[in-house]
């Protein structure tokens, strides 16, 4: 098996990828980078010119961008069962993985930065009205046990992480639909292991 190296900082979106790595259950090396130094150093900039984490290196292959890493790991290690298996699952998987990477991520950023979206400006935004974005997610997570149906996938790692972060820090309002969904996904053993590892690394 090719060496799998994970570049992260425990105070970053790397927590999402830590969860994914614990879900797939394969050995990996962790390199924790500092925002002010090693993340901007020549060695890591050769991995990601943006100087941002997370990133992974699998053999000679480099993958950056959190949703791309989630999808790559799910497809590269199919024995973990985190990639879609049916056409119906695949449709929901790509729809909601990219929805979270686009509208949901943008809605999170706008609300976190307290940027008011006017009726005029929402026409130009990928998320439109942030509340409409959250309404769509609430409907999706309450329609079935997981975002793609009755089976947990990498899309749940990504969606669940965003919802959890947004609610934990008061950026997204709590809703019964979110609470029920997060109770299912955040209680997974891999998630609990990932949290323990990152919390210990954070100090």
C-alpha cells in the first residue's frame, strides 16, 4: 500500500479529514503544520501552493480541498463503504457533497462574518439567501437516515462537520432536524477517535 500522509492543524478543516481517515481505517502519517511557519514554508507550498491545510499525499498523488479529499479517500478505499453504490446514492452523494462545498460553505462564511445578504445581492451569490440554504439542508437530512439514504457515506462526514461547526459556534441556529441528524453521525466511533486525536494534538 502506498504511503498516505496527512497534512493538518488541529484548529482547521483538517478535523474533517481526520474523521474520514479514521472511517477508512488505513494507516497514515500525520504532519501537523503551524499557520505562521511550516504551512507557509517551501516544503508544504510544494504540496499546496495556497499554503492551507488539509492536504494529503498518497504515494505520488496530492489532493487538496476538503471535499475532494473526502471523495478521493472514499473511492480509493472502497472497502470502507463510504462511496456511493447505487445510481440513486450517487446522485444524492454528488449533489449534497458539492452543495456543502458551495452554498453551505458560503452561507457559513457569510453568517460567521455577519455579512447581511440583501434581496438584490443574493441573486449573485451561489447560496442565494443563507436561510434558504439551511432550509434545503434541513429538508435533506430529515428525509432519510443519512444524506444519501439509509447508508452513511463520505458526504455525511462533510455535511455533518459543517452543521456541527456552525451550530457549536452559534453561526447556524439549532433545528430539530439538525439535532437528530447530528446525533446519528457524530456518535460514530471513528468520529469519536478523530476528536480525541485532534483534541490531544491541540493541547
